[in-house]
C-alpha cells in the first residue's frame, strides 16, 4: 500500500502549512511523525496535519510517533516544574488524535497521560535477533543505571547473557558520587543496553567503569532512540565501542554517522502494527 | 511592579524547560510571549510555561501575545486545509489559559475561536499620536488592499487625512492582475497603513503604484506587526519610504534595523491593560 | 430514497416536541433545518430533534443548515458584544451534531467556530449555469461592497464578465459618506452579486449608484440567501431590477413573491453532497 | 441596588442582539429571564446575554429563571423521545452559566441534569402567608393529581387544613377513565393546589368533581406558575373559582387578567436569595 | 455466542484488578454488572473493567446494569444532599461507557443524567406472562404507594385485574400517619406490585392494611428488584404472602431463598436486547 | 479551627449517603479521606461527599488523600491491563475536585494523571527527625528494591547513614532469582526504608538477606504507608525487627498493633499544608 500524499511546507515567516492531497473522508488515517532536535516544530507540524485531517472528515486519526518527545519530563521533581510529557499528551488529544503508537516510552506511566489507547511497542525483539546472530561468547548485558534494570534483565534472558548493573552512589554523605559495577564483568564481553542515547555521558562513563572493573574485551552499546545531542558523537568516538547499535526511530543526521554504528529498522514492526490496527486484529501477536 | 522570575531553558536535545522561581499559588499570572520567526518554539515555550503555572496553582493564567502566530490561517479556502489559527486557540486553551490579550488580530473572527474572553487591543492610537505630532500637510492614508479599508478609514479620520485604496483587480478574465489606485493621490504625501508587514511584497508594489499615479512627495509606511520575513528588508530598502513606522509587538532582529525605521512601543498600553485586568476595571477606558 | 418521518409539533404553551417515527439506531442521520425569520424557534427545533436522535442511538448526526442563522454576529466590534455565530456553533455541538453542511457562510472563519468538520458549499455554480444560458452581452458583475469582491471576481471570471465594485467612502473627515463605483459601467448591463439580501438597502443604493454612473441598461441582482426582512420587498420593487435571482436556502413567504423573482434550487447540490458524505466520497467533486 | 443595564434588541431578520452597557469585568452577574409562551426566543436571548457577559469577563454568571421552560419533557416515555429539560440544561451550561436559581421545578430530578449547583426555591411560603391571613374555616387542600400529593400534604399541614386527592383511574380494563375524589370534601371549602396551570383542563375537571362530591362551598385555586395557554382563561372563567391565586414567575398578559385573580410576588424571595448567594451566605435561611 | 473471558480478581490489599483475556480491538463489548449489597465494589469493578476495555481499543462499551445502584438518590430533598444517581452516571461516563442498558429505573428521569443513549427496559412483560398463566379470579393489583400507580395501572390492564392503592396520609395536622386503602379489596385476591423490595417494610405494612380492609383471600407480591436488605426476609416470612415473585436482576443470596419465592429470569429479554443493539435493530420490538 | 461536620452513613442496602451539616457556600473545603482495605467504599464515599459539596456551592474542593489507592496500577505491563491509578484520577476529577494533596505517591508520574495541581508531600522529614534523635551508630539505610534507591539515598544523607541495596536478580537465564545485598552491611545496624508495607514479603526477605550478609546487629524497618494486608503482621512478628516505624496515613486496625510498632503522625504536616493552601502561601516552605 502506498503512502497518501500530504503537502507540508513552511511560509517565509516560519509558520507551517499542511494539506492532504487526496480525500480522507471516512478513512482510518495513520500519521507518522517522530520527535527530532526540532521537537517543537515536529509537534506543531503534527498538530496542524491532524487539524487538516480532522476537518477533512477522517474517520480515525492514529498518531505514530516512534520517539515520543518530552518523554523525560514526566513528573514534578522540584516544586513548580511542568509535566511536559503530560502537556504533549493533552496537546495531541486536543488536536484530534484517537490513538497513539509509539516505541519504548521512557516511562510506561506516560500511557496513563492519555485517555485513549496507546500502543507502546518495545524494540527489544530487533536487538535480540541482531545479537543472537552474532553468537557472542561470555556476554554480559549491562544496564547503565538502576532505572533500566528490569528491561535489561528481560533482554539478557532472551539472548542468553548474564546481567550487570552500573550503579551511581554516594555511600556516605559528603562523599562524591561513585560509579560502581554490580555483577561480575571481569574478562567478559559487555553489552550496554539502554532506552536512549542523548548526550552519551552516562553510557561513556559506564564503559569506562566497566573497563576499570576488568571488562577487557569488546564493549557493545545498544539503545532504541539515538537522540545524539552534542557532544554525543565526540564522546562516542572517544569511548571506542566495538559497535553502537541503534534503531531508526529518529532520523540520523549524516554528520553523525560513525564507522561502528549499526542502525536496525523499526519499519517492518510499525508496518505490521499499522496493518493489524487497521484490521482490528490483536497488536500483541506481531511483537 | 517587577517581573516575576521564570526560568526558561533548552536541553541539548532541543526540548524546552520552564519553571517559575517564586511561588505563584493563588496569583493572577500574566505571561507575555509573542510569535516570532520561531513561532513553533515560541508556542511550545508558552504551553510549557502555562503547564508549570497551572500545576503550581496559579489562580488565573492570562496570556499576553502581542502578535498572534498563525493568525492568517483562519479559514478553509481550498478543501482539506487546516484552520491553524483555531488549532492554536485550542492548544492555548488546552494548556490552561483563562484569558488572552493580543494586539490587532489579522481577522476579528479569531476572537470567536476562544471560549474565554479575548482582549484584542488595537495599536491605532500609537500611530495617531505619532503622526499628529508630525503635522504633515496634504496627507492621504492608503490601504494596500481591500481587506484593510475599514481600519484605514478610522485611522485617516483620526489624523485628519484623506483616504485612498490600492486595489488589485483582473477586470476582465484572461487578463493579468492590475494594481490600481482608488482616490486621488496626485501631488500628495502618502501613508501606507496595514496590520502587518511580512515579506513586504504588497506594500512595496503599492508604493510603486502610488508613484505611478502621481504621488511624487514622501511615502510613509505604518504597520503594527513587523514580521519582516526575507526578503522584506531588501525590498523595503529599495522602496525608499520616507519612514517605516512599526511597533515592538515582535522583537526586531538587529540585522533588520534600517535607518528610516521608527519603532513605537506597545509597552505602556499593555501595562495599562494588565493593570486594569488585574484590578477588574474596564479595559476599554485605557484604549 | 425517501425522507424518514419525524414528528415535530408545538404544545399550547409554545414548547416544541420532536420524535423520529422510525428506528434510527446505528443510522447516519441528516437533519435539514434552515434559519428563517423565526430563527430562535428554528434553532430550538433543531436542537430538540438532535437530542431525540442522539438518545435514539443514531450513529452520526449531520446538520444540514442551508442558511446559517446569526452568521453576521461573528466578532466583537464594540466592547461587550456577544459572538452569536460562535454561540450557535457551541449550541449545535452541545446538542450532539457530528458534522455541519451549510451554504455560502457570511464569513469563512465561522468554520473555525466548530471542532468538527464543516462543509461550506458555495452556490456560485448555480448562478454560473443560469447566467451562462442567458448569454448576456456587455455584462459587468458588481460587488455591492468591499467584503464581497473576492467572490464576485471568481464569479465574473466563470461567466466571462467584467468586474466593478460599489465602494462606500468618506474620503475626507467631516464629509458625508459617498457611494462610488470603481470600474467602468457606462452603457453596460450590470449584475449585482452578493451573499444575502436582508433589508435590501445596500443593493438598492448600489443600483441607484450604478445608474448614476451611466449603467443605463438592465441591472440584474443575484444573491444566495433571500432573507427579505421588511422593507426588502418594497425597496426591491421600487429598484426595478430586470431580474432578482435567489436560491431556496430560505423558504420564501408567498407574500414576498415578485414578478421578476427567479428562484434557483439548491436541492440537487445538497442531495449530491449528502449522498457523497454518506458514502464517504469526496464532497469537492460534486461542487 | 439598581439593575445594571443591558441592551437587548432584535434585528429586522429576527435575530436577537444583547450587550451589557456597563463593565462587568470581575462581577458576579445575575441574569433574570423566565420562560414565557415565546420560550424559544426567551432561551436564545438568555444564551446570547450569557455569551456577551462571559466574553466581557464576568466572574460568575448566575441564571435566575423563575419558570424553567421545557421542564415537563424530563424523561423518555415513548421510544425516541427527546429529554428536552436535559437539553435545556446542557445549552444553559454550554452558554456559560455557573449557577441556576429557579422556582418550583416540575420534577426535582431536573436538578441532576446540571453539573453545577441549582437552587430550586419553593413558593409554598407565599401561599401559606396569604391563606393563613384569610382564616378560612373547614378548609380542605386538594391535590388535582397523584403526582402533587406530597407537596399538597406539606402545604395543608402549614395552613392547618385537611387533605383530599383527585384521582383519575380506570379501575377495570375497557372502562373509561373516572375522576374520583379521595378524602371527605362534603360541605367543605376546597383549595386546589398545584405547581402550574397550563391549559387549566385538569384543575377545572377537578373543581367539577369536587362539586359532584358535595363540595358546595367556595373552591379556591392556587398554583405557582401561571402558564395560562389557550383555552385556560375561558375554562377558568367558566369554572367559577372563588379566587385564583398565582405568582408572578411568568409575566401575565393583560388580556388574561380576571376579576378573581390574585398575583403573589416572588420578587422579595428572589431578592433575598440573590443577596445571600452574592454574599456566600446560606440560601436555606431565607426560604 | 459464548461469553468472552475477563479476569477479575482482588489483591490482598482490597484493590480490584481486571483484564480481558482475548483481544477486544474493534469489538462492540457488552459488560454485564449489576448493583448488589456491595454496590461500591460492584461499581469500581465495573469502572476498572471499562478502563481495561477502553485502553484495549474496544469500539464501543455497552454497560448492562440490570439493577442501577444509588437510583433512589435522584434529587436534593434536604439542602446540601448529593444527587448520587447523577454522580454514578457521571462516573460511568467518565470511565468510558457509550451506552447503558438497565431495567426498571426507580425514576425515569435518571435517563436524563446521561449524555448518551439509555435503554430502560421494563420487566412488566415477564410478570404479565407469569400471572396470566395462573388465571387468578377476582384479582386486584395494588400499588403500595402513590408513586407506583401509573405502572400498576398499566400492569392491571394487561392482566385484566382491578386496581387499588395503598395511601399513607395525615389528613389533618398533628395526627399520626394513617395507611388507607383506596379501591375495593373486600373478598378479593390481591397482588402487591412495586419496582423493588428493599427492607420490605412498606409492602408488609401494605399487606396488613389490605387484610384489615377485608382482603381475606391470597395476597401475592411482585417486584422487579429484590434488594432484600435486612430485615426483609424476616418481615416477608411473617407477612405470609401466597407467593413472592421477583426477577434475577440482583443475584439472590442462598440464605434469602424462601419457600414461596418465585424468580423470573430477565436473561432472555437482555439477550434479545443485546442482539438487537449489536445489529443496530430497534430495541422496542423485543420488549 | 474545628472540623466542619458532615454526616456520612450507609443505608441497609449498602449505599452510602453524605451531607454537610453546615453551609459551605463559597468555602474552600478540604475533605480528608484515605484509602484503606475497603478502598472501593472509601472512594465512593469520597465521590459522594464531593458531589454534595459541589452542589452546595463550595468554592473549591481540595481532596486530602494521605494514601492514594490503586497507586501501583500505574501502567500497562501486560496487554489489556487497566491503568487504575489513572482511572481513579479521572473519577476524582469527574466528581468535582480542584486539587489533590497526597503523601509519598508510589510513582511520581501519577501527578501527571491529573489536570489540576497535585501536592505530593514526602513523609521523609518525619523519619529523619525520629531517627536523628536515636543517634544510632554504624547505621546503614537499606532500600529493599531497586525502585526505592533514589529516595533511600536522600534519606541516608539526611541522617548521616550509609546506603545499601537489596537486589533481586537472575544473573543468568534458567537460574532462580537471587536476593543479593549491594553495599557493606557486615556488623552494622540496618534500617530498611520503603514507601509502603503491603503483605511485608519483600521486607522480611530483605531482613533475612541482610542477616545472611553479616548484619548481626539490630534491623529497623521504616515505611510511610502501612497497608498491612494479610499475612503482613505474621511475617513482621516472625522477622524480629528492632522497631517498625510507620506513619498514620492509613488508620491502623487494633489487631495489627505490635509491641515494636511506632507510629509517627502526619497530622501536623497536613495541617500546615492545608493552612498554607488556604492562605495561598507556598507549600514548599512547610515541607
């Protein structure tokens, strides 16, 4: 099935304009728009496309947002903070969405920010297939912080690897933070596994900590969302990973391509989900 | 009264963050945010500031938006177009606004896109005061298109000038569009008066048409919103206006400052309106 | 396809009552109700019919309102005015509509007063077909005020006529308003073209101005909505138009039938639109 | 305290227009509008006044509707009926009300049709004061149908009268309906007591039934809402009540004034309630 | 058609958990949940089931609630009372229902508490079939209070019985309430008919009043909803009804089974309604 | 300030009833209702109290819910699960709340489930004061699972203790889960610190793991919410904690009082917050 054409352009003054070029009356429409470094523009483009579809009498508007922007601002940690991930959910709803398909949300609770159904796909399967083929021996999956342990555990089980955790602590007060490694990594091949790489600070520190703890073989890095904000590329180059495996949930700037970068595509997974959603079949079965 | 501090910053990944630095619990808060060339970023900043204020228990959130972005997309002219001005109204409402103060909306009907009160201030008074001081003789106010005639008429009356109109027509079919001048401008000083200057195409064409019609004295240009998208500055320089009088509803990029540019400030007018809104006094009296 | 029966009656106390006489469960229902001189009764009838349909489990309620009442109150021009056109939109939505089909809205921005899709049909095609058959020579289409110029231009192009504008101005202050004609009408047949005729004051003044400007042949009048409030009929009779061409968007009181009145029917156009909406086909194709 | 001025007028085309003539910014506004025989016009006037107040930044809009129109259409008795009393509640809410004050609702459940507070005042006190002064001997309060018995009982207790009921029954099938009197009325003065008089059919039948049952002294009639639809006046004149006591919740057409008609005013009661609502005091204390 | 499986369980802490065990994507789902003595738990279970269905992308959620809990709190009788029947309607709507099917609502006005369609089925037909088969001679249907007379009249007509009413009155003030019987019951078989039996106080008093009025033959009791709160069973046993006929809208506690209890099932009626709703056929025809 | 009286009772049929006994018109009302083992009843009581307050014209309704029920169901972990914590948020909003005050939410993201402000108080200060007074030497704060580490670290810093973590892992696949202790606990006094104790399984296992790891001195247990579901008390008795320190966010069943149980009161903290909210002062300052 081919993509329906929609005209999206910007006026000289910076305002965006969108118009579907075919009738969408009574159609089940899927808009695919991800968040990039121009997240505010991406969102306004999405909202305006949705408005044009809604007013053109689309039956249902499904938003497919492989990387959900503002996902990390999901709670108030300091008084008077916004909850931007909720705000984005409200704006998406207000602009007329009926359903959201997204990939590996930073926190699962974001699903509850919506009043309509959310399909939160997990890209894990892609990494499992990729690393299973490699048949790496003595492999340990490493979670670079406490928050990702659960997911890292599931992943490690599926590829038959052991698990370790990088843990930042300040064991006594007035002592500076220490990065320690929990689990045995001595002499093992390591695979750092996380949901996203933003400025790459924590994963690069983690790689260093692993080496200090005796992980003297290859270190792989795998993460779903390659945000790659400056100075991510510099740091990653310096950190000398054997391979950096990401997905294409965020389009990669050509300048950010590195020799040891491997991009797995989420396209087939999304395609299957869209097909099953459209045919009202279970989405669980394709994951 | 001093401005309350609010921290607004951007993360490396491009996401904006906002947090009021003082308690706003129970306060009547006014956020001043206008639309610039980065209109999508301006809007998302506004929404996130509003979210932080709403969650910090502000009593009322008044949005002061001197230049309302996307105002020109206010209707469907070709099938399947968005009504972006309505979408922006919906997003502002969804993010938690209780009131909008804006200046010289492109079409008055945009007020009806909101369910809450809108104060649409008209900057006319500032131009009247400025030009009355000049005591220009034989002055004709010129509206550069049919849409702005009503407002131009009011303005001309207040400064004791005559009125002319620039009128684009295709009087017979298959004939290219002609710019004609309605009203006598021969030998008179002209003042082109409009709501906004975007790429400056129509006002520069208008100036040319005036000269062709015998307006061989000074030509002034006055407009509330100086959007100044490329190639506005080039065109304006070439058009040799005696003076270009604008307001500061949109912050002016230093590169766009021209010798013959005069900026009138809306600050006092906004200040008076904010004061009266806060004290529940009539806003009409300050206009 | 025959009309479904719905009982609409009024009690002795003046309250209206409505009840569909057949099951509408799961149906796509179109209610045709226009605004007449009893606009408040028309609206309440519409709302009560919608309530009965919604509670009887109609799948979708499409409101077909050939003439949209209160359309001219679409903005605040004097402080503290209502925006009645928006209020009507809110009440229609609140009573349960999913879609509005209307004809030639007074201002296109009213579409943005709704959160759901609006099909604003333009009756122009009917007038084009009618006047093309007449093969009138030396014809000039005249817009009776500045607001209608854009539409008049499109119409003139389609019937191969020239364009003129009636223009009310007060070129200097303290001088009474003057009606002037822009464009050459001397010795030509004129066709005044507007969206509606209410009390007929401006079109009759326009006819007089045309004659003063040398339009000494026939003058036709064409307008979509024949509101015909008093003293429209008296004025129209006195103005001696060759022909007054209207549509049947508003049912015509028998007392208001004049010899030179020609009524074009919008029934086929509405029928085609309803059919395509129901079958989820493009509505654009039938216009 | 004097009434604030609001301009309400109708255009030639039948559309209503409203505009408050003073600033209402930040004010607690009470609009008094009752339902009459032109109930649809009354409602649209109310909605448009509310829209003008809301857009003029009134702090709270309290609707004071002494007689609530469409109150009797409060449930579906035959399939596919509207619930017009709920629809009216939705429209009032949609137009911007924050509170409703009304008098003697036809069914108390209508309060639940609103999401905001409703003060349903009972006019009983006025009737008690009026009849207590008369010191009528051997008085029996009569409820003209089963639905009003509870209220009639409370009233009878407060004026020290006995109670009787008019009861329409069809004790066996295929037998025509019989109006019977429950309770002893022989030789007693009777007072028929109801919430409203519409066409007066049932109260006039009731009076006849009372006379047949031996009520050979005066018969009084008392009811809160004097809807008086045709042929109410004819019937009431023929029925020869000693006195017909009503309130002024609905303005009385001069043609409907009868010699034996006594109108009690709800003005003081409403005034006290408005005062207490405005001062956030208990409303219960003034009833 | 078999029931779809949904897991409903409670955690040790008392919280309920629900999860449909099959895909419901795009399905028209009917949840059957009635109100019992644990009405708050029943409601929360219902809400949580609805949340799971809504998030699993059910097309429509139809709530089938044979006995609607909190139905009697349908108006404010004493200042500051809640309208719990409206609150329950709001909560059901908020949790995601699209439609309600219920049986014999305590007051029909509760339908108006919902914005979506409500099918209020009346169980009368079941009682008619049951009693017609018995061919009881000299039968009088008795309404135990004024509120139920209309329904009792319809029922009596359908089974060819006469009608009587139990009427509680305090004919003069300062006199204790008297239960009197309106209509002749002397020597007749009586059938007390009501919408529900809660603590059974009024029906047992009614039976006693009937006997005192000379009803010396069998007395039957029929009611749709068998709430049977303590001490209903004790009272009913003591009252010696010939037969107590109820329906299964509320599951009956085994301890409450009495020898003279006959339970009619609403299952077929509900099944037919669900079938017709699903197939968008008229529901009226199956009643 | 004394508590305002509100009548809360249950009918024989299990339905709850609530009515404020004083006028609340225009008042800022705080309802304190926590979740207990009868969480469904607690919630319905809360909703019905809110409905009565809203209809009695309370200015603002602040819900003070020390322990937020259903907080752990905050995301979909298995397809088709409900997000009950969001549902509860929706129901609270639907019933009319304007603000929520709660203590130590299970996950901070629940704040984003609300559209209005949420004050999520942290009980940490109470524990700090209590343990600082004890001046325990060689103290290690232990987080019983990975999720609570951040909070445990803050707490440890404030009381000058070291930090350890209990960590459940399955380091290789097909190996049963192992509870390991991260950080040195040998010979130290331990303080297990968590947000809630439900069935006490994990804290008792943690205590055992600590002992196995050489923690041969006292083990304290501290947690904000004492849910204490069966078999919590049995397990806690067996686990021989030196002291179990909880707060009174959930009323403690007398049967669950243990000798080594210490209850800290949140009353003062809540009182201060309520006072500051009511006076529109910062809430941050009292924490």
